[in-house]
C-alpha cells in the first residue's frame, strides 16, 4: 500500500491564460498570483495552460475549453482543481473538500435557461471553479476526446458552451456531484458577494463591460 498517496493525496490547481484580451493583464498581475499563493499554502501543485493545445471545436475561440486539458492529467494527480483566471483566492482560502466532483450551483437564470434545456438530473453548476478526482477526470477526458472529434456540436451554438458541455458530461457519467459552499465560488448574483473578501475564492464573473462591474474592480483593486 502506498501510504503517502493514501495520507497525502496529490492535488493540482490549474488555470488557463492564453493570449491578450481586455482584463488579461489584471488577471495575470493581480488575480492569478493569489491562486498560485493559495496552492502553495495548501501544498498543491500549480499549472497554467498558456497555449492552445487541442482543438475542442468550441465557438468561444476554443480558449476556455482548454481547461479540459486538465482531465488528461488523471494519471498524475489524485485530484484536479480548475480556477478561472477571473477569480481571486483570499487569505481565508483553506483546503478544498476532496470529492469526486464538486462545484457551486449557478444562478437561477442559468438553471432556468440552460439546466432545464438540457434536462439535467442535478442542479446546473458554475464551471469556473471545480474539483474532480482522478477517477472521474479519466471519464471526463474520454468525453473531451469526443468533443475534439466533433461530438456535442449541437451544444456549441449557445452561450456558456463549455460550461453546458461539462454539466452534460457529469449528467451522462451518472455521478452525484457535491454542491460546494458559495464561499468556494462567490459570484455577483449571490448574497455572499457583499462580504466577498470573507469568502475563499471570489469569482468576478459576468459582463466585464458593465459599468457597475468596472466600478467594483476599481474599488477592490485600486485601479
């Protein structure tokens, strides 16, 4: 028996940062270093996908879907954590619960407009931040290969394409995912947003051109 693996599972935190776009410098200079620091405090590995590696045939410039590359590392780590580049880890962030698949339930809007459309058996989750075990990551990597070969094209013509696909995959695999507490993915639509710096991971999700959103960033980061 490998006691080290039993007692100290290997965990990897992965992020995607490819190319230049509005806000990319802010994410690189202020957001992502906080996630890396959190990973270091928890003795997690840390990995950034900096180049487009696979063609996932997504209409969102195929960039966001590069997160699926993490699933291909199922043989090297016991758990994989994905954190969007527009998220910040606070000093409160501790160990993320180690579950087969865990994510925060998304807003009522997405549940109504996408979860119902896909006839999901479980609540629609936000894919900006999630944790997955190696066993489930292996199954998701098989799904990702299908996506690369043109499957799921019918889901690629609506908003939140890659997020929809991941929700669908979890549904198809048939596992009961673990809804994480909102402190692990605190977003503007949640009541926790007003006290977001008491959370673990703050996710600045939403319309980046919205005036209120820009004012929030200016206030939070003295821009």
